[in-house]
């Protein structure tokens, strides 16, 4: 008999950016802690077929699944909280849905029927959701619908959810994450915007089972009462979701409100005993009051008007936190704008104040010379540094320029005419670029990497081979390998089939490691990534010896 999977749709009201992804992740964690098989998926209302073509300053980090789909950063949150691996089935955009419907129509897949937005588009959405649940073998499958209720963009997804609720009695629930403002001049928490969000949802044929009330402070009894009466819900189904010190507290707050138990009761599933011990320990470590580790991240995807966004580097930030907390130290992250080191060389000196530096991934030539200046300084001043993807490629460029003395060395991403293209396009990428076949066409997803024993990298992994995730078009050029090795650079990891260089390491330095892959995608709260731990350990050592 087919599994009677239960579905929870999580939708947003009033504002975006309230942390729907974290709410989904937290609910998932709580249900999983009670012994259920849980997976989560995200629906993004963009026409973009995947997140790979969106600028990170607009849409945040592009996450990559093991099977190579470029997705929204929330897939990373789900993987981190659920300590699991998701696949391309767990992310859907409007673009993907329409593409499938149109391709099927072109293949006469609708047997001569008129193909219409309703029902064919919601049917395709339902097909994708139930397929994802089947692939994950979910007891409970959580679906996040991006955007806020009332937007045109997500209406067809709400329609699909409504249809599923109708077809699967007792097996579909709705959670509305909404916002309760406290206007300064009133000093009182207001429920009206959330009431309107519920009415909008009602107009789509959907009645929420739970409201998660986001606000600066917890919802008090009068607020819960008001929402209960006006939204036609029991007061115990209105859950407080106040601001927290860090996102990892949220599952514990929901647990205090007995959210998982209430969901399971409505599904008529046994509540089972929960096991949150490891999570609680992790959260306790996150509150350490020891001296913070200072980590500088040198990037460029920060600016949004007058605001600074760190979303572009979300997985990197979380990976740093997981590693620091596993060492029982808090962490203070500073955003360093790469371009400032191009015009203001003297400011490089400030880098000495950091325990460790990170050069994250990136594209194009803006900020590259600044990053190279930082790498050179860190190499010469023995500051622990980790280069991720573009960061590793620029470590190779820096080494070629200043150690091998090839002054014009570069990546062809920046200078196609260089005589020393130490980083150049992967062979298969040349054709793709020429044909302007640019969406979803990088080297993406998980590949094995064989480690060189005796390196710091291998010691930290404590393995001979690892699997890591990639997202790039350019690659270290093997014809320069011997020159690099003779000058003291160690190739610490290689992809076994094609001999692609995946890790560079300088053994004479306390921690100078660059990876062609993105280790940050695999760091989980309870499993910090060894290379981030290695970086920070070296940072702690450095401060001790100084
Ligand atoms: N721009 C580089 C490449 O395409 C690095 C990509 C990245 O940092 N993710 O290879």
C-alpha cells in the first residue's frame, strides 16, 4: 500500500523575510526528533528555472544540491536543521512548472485537450510535490510556498495546496507565518495585518491550522484571543514566534509551545517521545561567553542600497558558527569589502586583528585584485585563511604572481590574454559559453575528491576520500602543477577521474587552504565541517603564540 504521507504547507503573511525557511526547518526538526521521516521542499515563485541565474545581492546565496541543482538558500537551511541530503525534487520554481507543462504540450502529452492554466498548472505542481514526497519516502512532507499570501505570483501554488487538502482529507495542514508589528507611537502589538492575511488565505479557499506569530516579543493572551476570534481558530493554535538570539533557538521555542505535538494530534499520528538532547547541547554551546573568535570574510555581494546584506554568504556564515561553537567559542564575523584593498593598501594592516580570514566564492573581475592583496598579506603574515572556489582560484593566481614571479598570471575569467592562465575554463565549458548556454550549466553538485595524506587537510578530514559540492566553470590548469609543487604548494585533493585539482594547501603556513568545492554547503550544526574547524583551530593557535 502506498504510504499515507502527510503534508504541511507553510505560507507567509504581511511581510517577506520573516524566516519561513527557518520555521519550516524547525517544524521538520521537531517532527524528526519524534522518530518520523521528514523532508522539506521549497516553491519559489520566480520565472527563473533555477536560482543559478539570480544575482546573490537580490536573491541571497545560491545553494547547490548534491545532485547539482542550483537552489534557494532555504534548501541549505532544511539540510542543516534536518541533517539530511535533499535533491532536485525538493525545489520548484514557476519557471520549472511552466517549462514542464509546455514541453509536455509540445510532445502531445495532453492528448489534444486545451491546456489551461487551471487545472494543468496546479496539477503539475501537485505532481511535483507528491513525487518529492515519494522520493524522500516522507511520513511528513513540509512544503514552503515562497512570497506572501495575496501576491499574484504564488496563487497557483495556493490553488494546488487547496486541491491537495480537498483530495487528501485529514492529511494536509496549513501553517501561516505572519508578522505582528509594534508601532513605536502605540507601543502595542497589533494583530490586524495578520487578520487580513488570514482573510486573504480564506479567499483562496484555505483555513490555516496554525498561525506562527512573528514579532519582537512573544504574543500575550489578549493577542492570541483576538487572533483566535477573528481568524476562526483555537487560541492554542496561535503560536508565539518572537525574535531570538540565534535561529537555532527557534525549534526549542516551538517545542515549548508544543507545536509538533499539536500537529501530530491533528494528523492523528502518535506524538512519540522526542529526542532533542544533542540539539539542546549545541544551542548551549552557541551561547558561550568565552572570548569571541574574530573572522573576516572578504567579499563583494553585500550592498543593497544603504543596507548591508550578508545573505549572499549564508552557508559560509553558518559553517563558521558551527565550527566556532564546536570549539566552545562565540564568533564575531566582520564583512570586509574586497574593493577597499585595491585603493587603500594600508588598510591591509587591519587584517592582523583577525583570528582567521575567508575568501568566499564569486564571479567576474570586480574586487578580484583586492582579494589577491588580502591573500598575499595573509600568506606573508601567516594569518590562517580559507579560500572557497573563486577564493582558491585566486590563491593560485596570487602564488603564481608573487612566488613563481609570473607577474601577469591570472584567471581567464578576468584576463583572457594572460600568458599564464593558471585558472582557465574547464574544456566542456568553452562550448557552453560560446553557445550562451549559461543556465544550470556549470560543473555542479557532488564529486569525489581524493586527499593527499600528510596534509593538514587530510588530517582534519581524517579520511582518504571525501565528497564535496561544486559550482564553477573555471579550474586550476594541470600543466602548471609541477611549477606550483616545486615552489612549495601542495595539491591536497584531486578528483580521481579527471585529475582536477580540488584543494591547494601551503604546508609552510599555519593554515593556507583553498578548495575548488564549497565545503560550507556540507556543514551541519551537529556536524561542523572539518576544514572550517581546521581554520579556526589555527586561528586560536595563532592568538596563543602571538
Ligand atoms: N567564478 C569562478 C568559476 O566560475 C568561481 C565560482 C565560484 O566561486 N562559485 O569557476
